[in-house]
C-alpha cells in the first residue's frame, strides 16, 4: 500500500475533521478534547430542556407557596395561568377513587379543568438520603 492510499483510508475525527493517524482502525476522535466536545454538544439540547422544566416547576412552587402564605386554599385556573402557573407540570400525583391529588414538591392540590383546590403543604415529608460508600469513607 502506498502512502496516498494509506492516508485516504485513515479515519476522520467526528468533531474537528482531522485525520486520525494512530490508534484503532475504528477510532472516532483524534483526542479526548474532541470526544468531550462532541458528546457535550450532543447532550446540550436535553440539558436545556431539563433546566427549562425545573425552572417552571420552581415557578409553580413559588406561586402555590405564595397562595398558602396568603391563606388561599383554592384559585381559578385562569388566574393561576396568568401568574405563570403551568398545570401540565407536577412532581407527583396520587389517584384515589374519586379524584387525583397532585403535588409540586411538598405542596399538594386537587386540580379540575377550571380550578385548583385544597392547596396545602404536605406534613411530615421525609426523604431518606443515601450516602454513597465513597463519600462516607472519607
């Protein structure tokens, strides 16, 4: 095999386009920096979506928390939506025989198409925190 055909068959880095001159024949990146840059760019869209959802959940929580502090236990959906509440987002829900109870972190509520009612804090919320063995051995 002559040099020109050897160069022609060398793989190309998926990130920068440089020829990969060493390593396995199926190698995809010329260096660790290109590999990291490539995968970070791929994951950027999903990270942005997750941040957007978390910001909206935080906004919903702030609205519900302000209602509780004001002594309000029910509100019209149109009023809530004008404040920025997004009814499609909740952190959990529990279905009973007659209704569905939603929660945004530690605030629970019952939602109908036109109203939120029974808005209250969940009492005695306890989430078990698990410490990894790596952290506890330090």
